[in-house]
């Protein structure tokens, strides 16, 4: 059975989670001022202008080497948190599609990324219900350990191997559900919160924009010299705390 068909046949799982989009502060200025997240250039994987978001988890890494350190606030990570019902996705994948080549140890060599394309957004809930049981287990990357599959469900078994670590295959993005949008994501009426450096959260102009959007600023401390890639775990904690206070977890 094809992966998409197998997932579509599952019952809808836990309530939907918000969507996250990570960028840096320099890029976030255009987003805040325009009121939307757009894709100015085509994605190199699908050759389309696409906006990407992850389901629930702030899993995206701002694209810097681990050795890069900065003193300018321009490179500080920013995380936009959107309502679950923000927009209709063009594509949904059960993992970060850009990292597909890293998953080969868990998959067959003839598998293509489109073999794992899901039919609609509800499949995110179906996936979580089937492989994790709860939203919290999905957020914590703790898949159920006792699942078994039939002989015809080889792609489902391979995906399970991927997310359980039965084979090597990338980092936590190999199980972060990806949403792709072919139209800009509007902030108005859709934005729940923004994780932002405390220096910027206290800025009157930034605070004014977020207030008009009815979006909660979630400040974090940015030191005088920092590596953007080192904030992932802190962001995970901040997002989890927000979800718990908001009733998503």
C-alpha cells in the first residue's frame, strides 16, 4: 500500500498543532512590515516559490555553519508561531523534504520524495495519532515503540524505521512534518506569537506591530556574541511553554 493511502486511511488523531516558521531578525523585518511571509525566489528542490512551515515543532535551522558567531542582532533567530488553520497547504510531507537524501539508510534506493507526499493537512494529525499517540510525544520526538506493519506496508515500515532511529537518517527534521504553501502567509488574524530577542521585544516600533497583530511577543536573552544554531533547544522550550499555556499540549 502506498504511504499516502495508508496514512489517509487512519483515523484523525489529536487536535491540530500550530505551525512554526523560523528566520533571522534581518529577514523578519520585511515580514513584519509587509504583514506576510512570502517566497521571493524559487525553492531549489521544487523550483517553485514556496513558503515552508513545520507542524508543531520549531525544527528549522537558520542556515549557518556551527562555527559562525555574530555580534549583530541581525542574525538572531526569530520564530513565528501561526494558528493551525492559517492557510491551505499545497504539499504536506512527513519530514523535511530538503533533507531527503539523508534518509537513504532507512528507505529503498528507488524511493522518491514524492512517494511520501501526503494527501492533505489532516494527515499531520493522522500521523501523530498513529506513530506517537499524543501531541506531546510528537513534540518530544518519542514515537511509539511497539508498532508493527503488514507485508504490503513496506514504505510505512521504512518511515517508522526512520523516525525511531532504527537506521541513521538526519537529525530531528527527519520526523518534523513539513507544510508547503504556494501563496504568502498573512500575519493578520493568523499569528499567535513571535519568539524574539528581548532587545527587540522592548522596541516600541516592534511592540507596536505585534500589538496590532494581536501576537504575543516571547522574548529571549541574546548575548553580545552568539551562534544562531545554538538556540534550537531554547526555542523548543519556549514553544513548548507557550503551547502548554495555550492548551495545545
